[in-house]
């Protein structure tokens, strides 16, 4: 019986880790989507300088 108890606890640890990593992956996808939405509306440094100098259209 002792081995069976260890197997159950090992399995529960694996399931807990799997749930943790899946939740972390979902949160990271959500954050990447939110951050990229705001970042895409703001020009980066090179685009700002090109616009200031006036050669952004070339």
C-alpha cells in the first residue's frame, strides 16, 4: 500500500504542475496580446526619428 500512496502523490504533483504551467501559458498569451496591442499604436524610436527628420515615407 505504501507504494500506491507514493504513486498517487506523485501523480497529483504532476497534475498540479501541469495545471500551473497551462495557467501560466494562458496568462502569458493574454499579456502578450494586451502589450502588443498598446505597443503597435506607438511608434518605436526609429520611426519617431524618421518622422522628425522627414524621410519616413521613403
